C-alpha cells in the first residue's frame, strides 16, 4: 500500500473511534516468550486504622520503566495507597509483558500497568476472558534513533540494520508498519528484507549501537535518549505519525475475576492513578525525581540527567486509553502478518474510570466502540 494511503488509513482509524518514561521497555509481543519476574513482591505501608475495602489486599504489577511512571510515582509517593485506605497494596515488578499477563491469569496479580501489544495478546489468547483495559497511563516516547554517519535521511534507512525490543512487540509492529509505508518489504518473522529488523533487548541495544552491529533502533524512552547520548540522532519521533501526536504506550488492565469481585478496589486504584497523573502534571520536576528514585530502588540504578531529562520530556501521562490507537496498532500487527485479525470487542471497561473522572469534574473518555456490551 502506498505511504500516503497507509498514513490516511492510520488517521481514519484513530479518528473514527474517537508521559513519563522507561528504563528499558522490554518487549511485550504478540508471539513473545515470557521472562522472569524482575523483582520480588513488596508490600507498601497501608492506612493504619482505616477500614479495608472489599479486599484486604490488592496486588499490582508494573515495569521498572519510566513509561510506567504513574505506577512508579503513585507507589513512591503513597498516592495509590492513600486511596485504598486500609486495603494493603502489594507490588510486583516484571521485565516483560508476557510474564505479567501470566501472573494476571494465574491470580497472583490483580491489576497491572502494561503495553498495548501484550494487553491485546492476553485478551485474544484467552478468548476475551482474561482481562479488561480500564484506563490509559502513558502516551508517546518512542523514536527512531540512527547513526548519523550512516543514515542522514529516511531513504538511507533502506539496507540498514534497525533494532527493536522484541519480535511482535509494540515498537516492532510500528517499525514494520513504517517500513511498509515506505514501499519496502521486510519479512515479519525473520526480520530480513529491505530493512533488517534486529530484535534486541533494550538493555543490550546501546552496546549494539556503540559497536556498530546495528545502525539505529526504533525504541522507547529512555533507551532512545541513551542512544542520543552516545552520538545518535533522532530521525523520527513516532508521535509525528499519529493524529494529534498521541498514541498509547501503557494501559492499566485488571483481571476480569477481580473486577467482578472487587469493583470498589478497582475504582480506588483508578482514583489513585488519576490523582497521581494530576500530581505529575502539576509537579513535573518532583515527579521526575520520584520516578527516578523509584527506579533506583527497584533496579539499583537511577538515570543520569542527560538521559532522564529528554526522556521525561518526550512522554505524557494520560488517563485516556486512546482506544482508537490501540485498534490501529492491532490492525498494523495484522497487516504485518504477526497477528490474525482479532475481535477486540469488550477489551475495555471504562465505566469505573469514567465514574472517577466525573467525580473529579472531568469529561469521560471513549472506548472507541471496543467496550463491554
């Protein structure tokens, strides 16, 4: 399909139905394998003397990534626990989406912050029975960073080796879609073609870039800013490909069983998420520091200013799940040959979120026709 037609299709998809940052958004793909849990579960201090909600404990999962800044800051600053009162908040961090989806399905996690690809994959593989997306969390923060000595224009990308985090993950699908929009061809399974797509863990990509084994990378923050700090150049910000510059990078999902049994707890977590996002917007510098402190606590390392500052600036927290862009991302995966056309009807249940937003005096958000019926 010609580039103009594909761009128009993307705009129609996003318009019809209707940040913040990562320490290495490990891939969470349509066909990816699970990875080990990154950190042991931890309990946060809970409201002494306050009554618990319908569940004594709620278990949340997220990545030690800045794209999961809502969870990082909400836990670090006690903003999530504040809304839960006497219900204890128990946290677990993951390296990749498949392991978090497995934990959700096994009942060891109730609510999770996760990327669009694993959310779609988990929903489709379970026949629509495992999870619901109940909120957005982050938008943007994905860039094509290249070696300026090898690539100075879009045309120069042809014939080069470009890294993505994992086969079929959100960034991998985006790169394959972009390659097709240029009129080039790359096999989605092998990654071979007019552009060689090299699936490389984000933790390894900076070394691969420095050694010259890849010529660029389509990656989320802060990996993109790490590459820039090594002399890379931003050739393309993915936000430029989406209407209004917005596309979902992180959602909040919940086990359907937990949602049915404990709607009050889900609502409390969502209220904490909404208020955390508002706090981040009102206190960007304090929020950035809180997120970095949380990363250091979870991984043993914080991000240097030359990486943290540009990465933080390129992402936005959002309560809106940007549902139309999730549908478009699924369509791109289908077009790339990485996903059979899914029925995503019912993947969203935004009623609890919209209840919270109304109470905060804010407008409701749309499920783009993919909500529960």
